[in-house]
C-alpha cells in the first residue's frame, strides 16, 4: 500500500531523551531483553553507539500505542519491533496483542519514520486501513 492510499486510522509520535534512556539501560541491564527483540539488538551490533537507535525503536512502540489510542500495557513490547529494509528504511512489524488490537481498529498498514539527534530520539507512526 502506498503512503497515499487508505485512510488514516491514527497518528502517534513519541520522543525519548537519549541520555535518560542510556542511564535506564545502564541501571537495569535486563531492560534490553525485555524491550527489544533479539533481532533488533543484533541488527545494531557493530555500531559505535547503538543507544540512539534503540531509543528511537522504543519511541516507535510508544508511538504505535498512541496511534491505536491505547495505553502502556495494552500489548507486550516484543509485540512491536522495527526491521530495516536493505536500503535502511525502517519497517514496523506487529504481532500478538498489538496485531489483534490493530485488526480490531481496521489497521492494515503502518508507516514509520525514525530520527535522532545527539540528545533526542523521535518516532512518528501513521496507522492506515
């Protein structure tokens, strides 16, 4: 589905302070496995600093919740993840409860944009039918 087809069901945006996120990961190392899929973690290996990209991926999960109009706990963090196409474009994937909620709302596709600066990671999500 192209970005111009379908109707918008919801829009979500979230911003994460990278330093604060870094501190949380440092304080609680188990957060990495609780929040991110193994594929997400391994796909970022080799980067000099993966925390900004992880923060953007965390923001994507929050933005999905906002786009669907649900709160924290409506689905597991592993129910939503980000993969990158060969050219680098981020693609949102949903499964489990997140997928069930999306289907209930008539969502058939997702559009995702991620960005980060030295201090802030931002995710923008558009849910369409």
